[in-house]
C-alpha cells in the first residue's frame, strides 16, 4: 500500500501531478495519498460494501496521445437525462486525452450533494459547489497545460 501513493506508480496523469506538485494544485499531498490508499483498499476488499461501485480501467500498451478533446453534450442529455457521452480514448487512428466537462459537472454535483448532507460541521451546497468548481477548474487547467504541450486541442459538442 505504500507504493500506491508514489507518483511513479500512479497511472492517472492528473493524480500524479497532484502528488508531484501539491502546492500548485492547492492540495495536501497526504490527502491525495490517503485517497489512493482508500480507493485501492476498497477495490481489493471483496467484502467491503462499496467494492462493487468501484472500477479500475487500465489501458493496454504505450500511450502516444495525439490530441486533447473537450467534449460537451446537449442540454437534453446532460441536464434533463443526466447522461454524458462515453467515448473511447483510443481507436485505430490513435489515442487522445478525452475531457468531458459534463461528466465532471455531474460528478461534482454528486459529491456536493453527499458532502452537504453528511459533512460535519454542516456546509451549504451552493458554497461548496462554487468552491469545488473554482478549485477543480483551476486544477484541470494546470493538468491540461502539463499534458497538452504541443498537442492540438479540440472541442466537440455532441447533440
């Protein structure tokens, strides 16, 4: 479990950068380390009640992403149906970094709902949402700058 929180063993670029540059990401490194240990502790424990809710997706082979693609969906899909596009990050043409702003928004809304109901001391959902959006968007920009380099960035709006 000790190596799980070492940057050289972390596959997610965003999480790896948070471990390597916690001050830039305005996050405490021990918090990210505990997040990783907790995730894998639950994932590998067949008897944990939340184990079935977790999944770890590992891409095969080397990574040679050729672009960054920001994906958004229509109002009907995202807001009314709570659906987000699920796109493969690798095809026969190559691979790309996929960033779904809709998926991020839905996940943040779930976290805000949970935290505003269970946190002690109590926290207002609107304030927590604003703070999460501000911090999360800033962190996403840092990661995008770090991984994009000379890659082209595209925006796709799916209807």
